[in-house]
């Protein structure tokens, strides 16, 4: 059996729904992939050079992904996100995906910086998929695990609260400029005081 198919079988054994993804891409090969269930997946559907996507949320035993999309978030995550035993990324960002088991995981939520700041991080759950190891990222880097134990079980509320705090810390760091620290500290203190 080709190596990619072995990995698909291992993921299926963990209760995760795998879908074929275009080589060196994040794009699923099939339409309506969001509704794929584990019993519809066969490792024979994967070619040797395909990437592997995991359909997140209820279709994969409540597996959810916190995708860290900028350097400030990567630095804040270890201080604010719940610890978990399952993380992966690529060489340039080795722990950019933190995986959790979230009962009643709900829909995906995105946290963005004001324009033109872009995406800070995403809570990926029902209706989302993530490209998993040993896929090749569009940058050409191989995706690999940095921690490969069991994902931590958390509540949706607990995780989204931590994700929002992480996004807030990253946003402050992103716009905190040398030379304007005093003004920034006053504005931040005022906002925090007013919000309680």
C-alpha cells in the first residue's frame, strides 16, 4: 500500500474523515466535501502525491483546529491557548495548528485584523477542513507533527474564549509601535477599564 494510503487508514482509525486534496494545494479534489462522512472514505481514493484533508468537527469525532496565521499569534498561543497533545505545521511555522476535541463544536469562526491586516487565526470546526501531515504546503514545505499525542478535550466556550484572548494579544502586539508606546498604553488601559 502506498504510504499516503497507510496514513489515511491511520487517520480513519482515529475517527477522522479524510478527503483527497490537490497535490501541493489546500483545495479539495471533490465538490460537496463538507458532507463527507468517514464511512464514505476509502484510501483507494487517494493518489500517491495527493495531500490529505481532514473534514473537521462532527464528521471527525469532534476534532477542531486552531489555525495560527501570523507571527504575533504564534508567539501568544503558548501563553493563552489550552495545552494540547496534537500540533503540526511546516518548517517555517512548526506549531501553527493546535488540535482539540470539542463536543458541540459548532461552526468555524475567523479572527481578523482591521484592513489591511488580514487573518490572525481561525477556529476551524463544522464546515471546514485542514490539510494534515504528510501533505505538501503550497509553499513547497512538508507539513509534519510537532506533537503527536492525543488532542485535549475542551468545551467550545473555553476554547473560543482562549482563541479570542490570543487574537486580542496578537492584535495589540501587531500595532504596538516603538515611539508610540505611551499613547498606545493609555488607549489600551482606557479600553480595558471601560470594558471591566
